[in-house]
C-alpha cells in the first residue's frame, strides 16, 4: 500500500492508492494500527493487537480533518475510511463524515467488517457515507469463529441482522464484499449458503475476493505462455488417461479414440513470432 512521503508527516491520511473498486482512493485511518473487532486469519497486516468493541475517539478528529485538508489537492476519486483497523470503532465517525462532506464534493466510502452494524447508532453514522462496503467472510457460525476470530460480544446472528437492517435504512451504494478461502468457504455447500445470506442482505453489488495477492512488481505471463502451459497440462492429462484406459491389460477403445483427437491451430502464428500477449 502506498503511503505518504516522509516530508508530509501525516499520521492518519495515506495515498491516494489505486483501487479496483474506487479508483484513486485517499485513505483515512481512524484507529491505531491493528485496533479491530476481528482477528481475521487472512489479514495482510498480521494479528490484531487490540481486539475490542469499545467505541471512542481513538485518534483526534481535528487532527484527521487537518491532514485531510492538506491532501485534497491530489484530487482523489473517493475518500475512504478504512486503514489498519475497523473504522466504526471511532465514536465520532458520523461527525467526521459530515465534516468531510462539508469540505469537499469527493464522495466518502466506508470499508467495514460490519461487526457493529447491529447497533442502531453505528448504522446511523455509517449511513451518512456515499458508499458502504461491508464484508462477509463466513457462511455459518463455526466458520465465522474460525476465519474472523471476533470479539466475544459479536455473534454471527448479530452480524447478519446488522447487514440486513442497514440495507433497509441506507439509500446509498451498498457493495457487499465476500472473501472466498480455498477449502473453507469456496466449496459448493458454503457457496450456496453465502448466496442465501446475500439474497437476504440485498446489496447493490457483490464483490468476490480471494486472499491471494500478487507480489509487487510481479511480471504477468504473456497470453502465449499461458496458452502453452494450458496445452501442456491438457497433454499430460491425456497421457494419464491413456494409462488408465490400458490399466489391467483391458483396452477401452472408445476412450482411446476420444483421447486421440489432435489439437490444431492451438497457438496463433503471431504469438509464435512475437512471444508477447
């Protein structure tokens, strides 16, 4: 994540950072590092050091607004309340949103784990934002406890009730983020349950995320190499199936006939020539 240069001396505002969802996003951190109501197993920032549901003015509101004024010249697409913890833990969240909206026409987005949306006062404050992006990581209470490791005051039922209640009260953009974890929430039964909860919540959009993140400066393979790798996998699979068909000395002629089909025109000539995608 891109942060400010040392000369700017900003503690609570960072970016703008490129976001697939929000374009140029100017981030605002409303709590100290890793102050959160969850301790998610996939969090890129590591273990939560202060797990809490206490709402208070974790960082001074005036200091946040002062830093934000200094950064508005960067012309972001969104001002995003997110950062290194759960923003709804800040007791003056609603005031901060109102001050930002009085300061600029740039829309305000809130990224939240939605753990406190079961509280009416939190819903009232979050509803002042232009876009709200809550997250849903688990299809059932057991996986919720395993994946999100929530504060004891937060239950899966409260989580779902808060998401549904907020939808009834909020008229802005409501984009639900669903994190899919291989072996935990990406299997068909769990997908169906997540889909059922999504229908109940009725967001405007559903965004599917995975915990895999590309390395910085990672070089993506060309389309030619992707195609050749795919063909190599298919050919290895075909040879394996041939061996299965011959296993035990019995020959499955129909299967072998299907496997004998040859690939034609697999790699376009221009890819062979250029070697680029």
